[in-house]
């Protein structure tokens, strides 16, 4: 069984930074593409960063230039550095692992609140 555990959320002022971490246990971490998703009441789910098994990254325009995803295959972790945070980044953030088209796992989520 693959388990994902997020940490590092909290409250920050606009313009501030936060670093989210996700520790993955079980499975072969190097076989999984990883991502961070977020959920807000008004917008539903949104993928904010992806990183492939080979380390290629991608971001939607809403966070490009502000968010950076990275992975450590030895420690089985994936991180999301969020800079220049805006109020619209307030959401519940989830770590996500996927292998192929059908195998996927989610963490329980961690709250990020951007407020003055």
C-alpha cells in the first residue's frame, strides 16, 4: 500500500512563501509521477505542479514562476515551494502519485491560507 503524508502548510501573508513536503511510503517511488493538487470551494480541483519519474516539471499559468516542484528519489519525498503567494492560492493542497493511467494515490491534504 502506498501512503502519502503532507506537511508544511499553514497561514502566510500575501507575498510570503511556504514549502510543502510529501513523504511517500510503500511502493517504488521512482515509478510514480508526482503532483500537487489543490481544492477550493469555488474552483474545485486544480493541478498546480507535476513532476515525472524523470524529473520533468509542468505548471499551469496560474502558478508558473511562483511555484517549484522537486523530488528526492532517495528520500521518497516531493516538495512544493510556493513563493509570492496570493489570496487565491488559499486551498487544501494534496500530494498525488500516479503510475500509468489507473493507479493513483492521494494524501489527506493540508491547508494553506494566504491572508493579511
